[in-house]
C-alpha cells in the first residue's frame, strides 16, 4: 500500500480511478445547478469546484496530515450522490436566490456534525447495519431516476419541444452505445464505458445541432473558485436536520469502505484509522461549500477498482487526486462537461443511477432478509422513501421543516429504517436482536 510505482504503471492506474469516478463527481453539480437555474458560467464554476474539492480531499485522505486526518488508504473522496435528493428538496422549499446559500449552510453544519460525531462513530455503527444502509443506497438510485428521465426529454420542462422524439432517440442511442461497450469492450475500455458513451453521444448530436459549445468560449482557461461565489451560507433548521441524517449514512458508507480496503490491502483498519478518515470527510464537507462543494464521502466504485486491479498503492490514488485538483483549477475543462447534451446525460444517467440502486439491492441481499422483521423493516422504509416520488404533493400541507425532511425520499427512508431497526432489534428484544444482527 506504501509502494511507489514507476510512472509507466502509476499513470495508467491513476487514470483508471479517474475514469471510474469522474461521472459521479460531476453528477451532483450538474443536477443541483440545473435545479437552481444556473447559467452555463455558473455550471462551469460549480463543476470546477466539485473537482477541486474532490482532489484536495483525496490528497488529504491518501497522504494524511500527521495523526489528525487521512486514513492513508487508497481511498477516493468526492461529492456523494446521496446528498442530491435532500438538497433538491431544500432548493424546492427555498426562495429564488436563496437556494444555494440554504444548501451550503446545511452542508457546512453537516460537516461540523461529522467532525463532532466521527471519533465516536464506531459505537453508532450497530444502528446502521447493512439492513439500513441497503435501504438508503437503494433509495438513492430510485429517487434520482426521474433526473435522467427529464434529461432524456431535453432537460427543460418549460421548453416547447420538451420530450421531442429527437431527444429520446439521442438518449436511447447513448444508452445502446454504453451497453455495447460494456458487452464487447475489454479491460480499460469496458471500465470507461459510461464516459465513452457520453463522448460518442455528444459527437452524434453535433450534425443535428443538438450540441452547444458556447460555454467553452466564455470559460476561463485557468482560475480558482472564488469564496462564496453563490452567496453567503444561510442556516435553516429543517435543511440542517435533513443533511445531518444523510451525513450519518455517508459516514457509514465511508467506514464500510475503509474496512473493505483494509481487508483488500491486508492492513487492519482500526478505530483510529476510521476516525482520521471520517475527519477528512468532515473537513471537506465543512470547507467545501466555501468554494461551491457538496457533502463529501467515499467513492465505492474506486474500492471496486482496487479490488479488480489489485493495485493497492495509495500513491496511485494520490496522483488521481492531484489530477482532479488540476481539472478543478482549469474551469475550461469543467465547461467541456457542461457541453454534453442533456439527452446524452439522460441515457448515461439511467445506467449510473440504476447501478446505485443495484448496489443497494446487493447490500440488502446480504442483510438477513430471511427474518420476517427485517422484511417488514425494508418494506416500510422503502415505502416511506418512495412516497415523495410517487406522490410529490403528499406533504404539501405539512410544516416547511417536515416538507424538507420527509420530502426527500432518502431522508425519509433513512429515518424510518433507523427507527424500525431500533424498534425491532434494540428495544427489549435482546436475544432476538443478537440473532437478527448476526444474520445482518
């Protein structure tokens, strides 16, 4: 894990990590930026900030800062998709012009929450077994699925040609390209099927006038994100509660990733390692919003890259973090992403968010679903999480704070899953709880 590879091995291995995570890193700024109505310049700044924070967090995580922060594992940190749905709910309940400030205020408090709870989080892990995290991860994929569907129809619901057949055809073409590359590609080509699909889809859109490259002309070649470029943070209690719930889920995901990497790399992951890793998450989540970042956590797909390639050197991931830092410092590179047509993003997004749901289902399959209490828990939590998706107006008459918390399927599902886990497995059922948790 501490091996320093030759450049001929180091650079290709780092590129694999970037290819595995790049689409995930730019997804939160793309979705949130669209939701709050940012123009091309604003989208470029938001994407650049996301890349910059991901690079800094990954460097801190892999190289460490004494005994204070950094788990020194081949561990990638970046903006997590888990926070997208709660942030969309915050945006919907905030006045125009106050959407991003309200989001960033909640994110910063969630970062403080992570820093405060992190040292004691090992004791709380029993309240977040695979049963709970599986529900949450599944809901992340399910509740985000309307986003790529909207993209596939053109992205702008107010446009006269929203849902036009040419948009749907381009989205379908992109999806088919991704599937073909995944089926017939080999090695590295297969791993970057999503990125190749978006590149080919964008090229196919050019002859039909469906690709707009005007953002490239106005984007600065090199510039660091300005502090609070989207407004000073605002602190709304309901928004803060919603993102603190999500932060608990992200901390669970990060802890699981650290434990998994410890097994893969034959290095025991102890409590201090997890504390330093979560402290990095908290630092990045607290200071990321200053420049336009979002809640930061582990990227599970990069744990998969380490598993598949067996390249365990943390310096490989550090080089990948350095590359992300460079990408963030050159906004013109972020502008390239914003030029990808919405239907192309829609076709690729179906694969991306669908794979998140599959990850949750895989986690649930290992969570002891032969127990009837666990089945009921999952059923009710999934139902609570799908209500905002199936009936968007369901919580219209609720107080604003309740709309923010319950209006996000992820927050609602996570809250119900944690409470039912306490009810079935921790309150007055000591012997039954031991058996159920063991099967989990």
